[in-house]
C-alpha cells in the first residue's frame, strides 16, 4: 500500500509543480492546494499505514495506531485552508483592480510587445 501512496504523492507533486509554473494566478493557487494535499498524504504515509486499535492504552490493546501523524495532518489542513483562502481573496482583489490574472502582466511586463 505504501508503494501506491508513493506513486499518488509523486503524481500530486508533479501536477502541482506544473500548475505552479504557469502564468495564471488561479492555476498557481490550485497548484499550491495540490502541493499541500501531497504533503498531507506524505505525512500520513511516513507515519505508517498500520491497522490497529485506537490510541487508548488498555490491557486488551496489543497494537495501536500512532496519533501524532494524524494531529500533524489536521494542523496542516487548517493552515493550508487559511493560506488558500487568503490567496483566493488576493487573486480576486488583484483581478478587480488590474483586470487580469496573468502573472507577466501583474509584474508589469507587457507580453504584447
């Protein structure tokens, strides 16, 4: 199962890199979202995909799942949601002011010349 997850993580990172190198600001935002999802899956896979009981230590729990990767992923999801919301508001506001979402035109470089 870890091999399948590694392939999925690689595909997510590949798509995110492709989208982040484009000129449209919305594609860049989608790329950062895909990159954060890939990082979440990477943390989950690095923590180990084990079958076990809940992390309450009692006499009948022989093996249990480590709760630390789940807590890290939950924190990362909240942070990435906040960053994505900020980037979407920033893109909307810059489109209202400047009338474009092209990164070259936002930098001041005219592509018409």
